[in-house]
C-alpha cells in the first residue's frame, strides 16, 4: 500500500495522522501498541 492510498483511506483503528512528533504522538503510539499487542511500524513523512 502506498502513501497516497493510505491518505485517501483516512484514519482508522490502525492508522492515525499526526501533524507533529511530540509527547502526544508517543502516547498515541503506545496506545496503538497496547491495543494491538504489538507495534508493527511508525512511519514519519515529512
């Protein structure tokens, strides 16, 4: 799946868009990891 497809699909239980990388981003990543029991990847697009 490419970036354009991800953007068009919008946010979901497994995808969340962030405007900046800060403490709240880390908290969200941990919440996703806890919800799914593992963290597959974090991709940062600048």
